C-alpha cells in the first residue's frame, strides 16, 4: 500500500487509515567551527564535537522521555558522534542518511560568516539562499533531498525515531511544515518535534 507523506502538528492519530511517525529532530552538538561562527556545510571541515558539545548532548540524551525505534543520522562526523553519544543509552540501530547532510556552501565552506556578503547572509536568514554559483546547493536542492528522506520512512503507527542533523535541514523542515516550535532557536544540541502522517493513497 503506497502512502503519501504529510506533516502535521497533531498529537497522534488512532484512525486505522492513518499512519504516523514522530520525528525527534536534534541538531548536533557544538564544534570548534560553530564557536568560531564559521560555515561548515557538507563539504567543509569535517570535525567532531568539542567538550561543550559532548556535554550538551549527554544532558539532552538523559532528558529524552521516549525510547526511539531507530536513529537516522547525517554521515558527517559531528552528527555521527552526536548519534553515538545518544545511542550509549538506547543501543538501537543508527541509520546513516546522506539526505540529512548540512547544505553545501561550496567554496564558502570554512569561511567566517563575517566574511560573507551582506545580501548573501540576509538571503540565508530568509531561507532564500542559493550557493550554486559557489559550487554549492540552493534551498530548493535541500528541500528536495529532505522530501526524499521523508518518503523513505517506514510506515509505522505512532512510532518515534530520532533524526540527528544540521541547522540548515531543520530550518527547511520548519519552513515546509510550520509547528508551534517554528520560532525556536536552532542552536547546537537543540531538540525539535515533528509529526509525520502517512495517508494511504486511493
């Protein structure tokens, strides 16, 4: 039975014709480049967490109230380390998903944000960025791969999974599917909740 993906802010569904999954989406812990306010992206310096980042993820992990069925994580070092720290508690499958990588800033990767053009920064803040002229991705590119990921989620009623990813991905999720938490700051080691509803096609 094929299903279409729809994301809502509902608590859950009991109706037999609806299937839903709760995504607990976590931004990776802080890295040295985060602290320096540099662009990392998917092809920039691929480093792990700093001590502050590790401590914040341990605190977040210990406060999670639900045991997830699985952990989906970006393949980058900072998200893989975050997933591993969280999984010390749960010991569940970690599924590496390239579609969850941070946006690609192209040749701007590794640069200080203060070195960027003001218009580029403003477009980024408004979710209208296009880094293709620098060999990177546009916001539409990022949206397309996030939707590909959502379409592959296994059909399971009222199941909870963790998604370990990056600020750019979480921003797109909020843009696509606004929730009560849409105004929340997406800082390192922050948690964001989405409810994905899969409706069987006619």
